[in-house]
C-alpha cells in the first residue's frame, strides 16, 4: 500500500498513477500529487493528539489555501454527514475508535482526492461502525467518482469490490 500511494519508493519496478510514474517524481512533485490527488486512510488513523477534530482535518488541506471560511464549507458538511458535527472541538482521546476512524475518513475526503488508499479502514472498529464506514466509502466511489483501493485481511468488502487482488509475500497470486 505504501508503494502504491507514494509513501515508499520501490527498489525495482514502477508505480503509475494517473499517467504519472510516481516513483520517478521529485519529492516536491510527489508531495504536490499527494496533496492534490491522493487521499490515504491509515489503519492507525494518525490523528494528532493535541489537535481538535476540526484541526486534525484542516491540517490535511492545502497550506496555501488556508481560507477559514472555505475550509469550514468543506469540513463541516462532512462532519455532519459522518455524524461528528458535535465532536468538532473534541480531542482524539475523547472519541471512540469508530469516531476516530471517521475523523480520519473526513480528513481524507476534505482534500477531495481522485484516488483514496484505505489501509484496513474497518479493522479496528465494531461491526456497526464498519458497515457505516463501508457505506461512506461506497458513496464516495459512486457519487464522487473516486477510485478506491482498499487493503484488508478480511472478506467483508469483497461483495462491494469491482476487482479483488490477493497478495502473498508481496506478490499478486490471482
């Protein structure tokens, strides 16, 4: 997953996203691609513990576009949609695991990426929250035409996938 989304560089082979070989990009060009086109939902959420929910989302937006009103127009409806509007000023430690995962999803959605990489997006939440997260990811894929790449050890998402690749020891086996 880290190779596909540009967080790691391959030792051999190539990674092509939206007609760009991202393994050949300079760090600055790769950063720009990550900022503008790629969203990542990390397995461990990567929320900053001393930042509020709102600040954890806002920090992911383009630094040069730090327009508070524009950010609010993007962030607040997403928080409402994922039933987190009342948590806007909460710290991550004040949230359940499911709510933290939803904040991580909103942080990714706020960037309005064209492709989202989700690493075990339902791995650390209860079954009910997992269903909600799946529904939100499918909404993105279907309504906003976002490409969604999900890594998972389970099969809960299989029935929603257009394509399933199985890997073993770093190699695709199907």
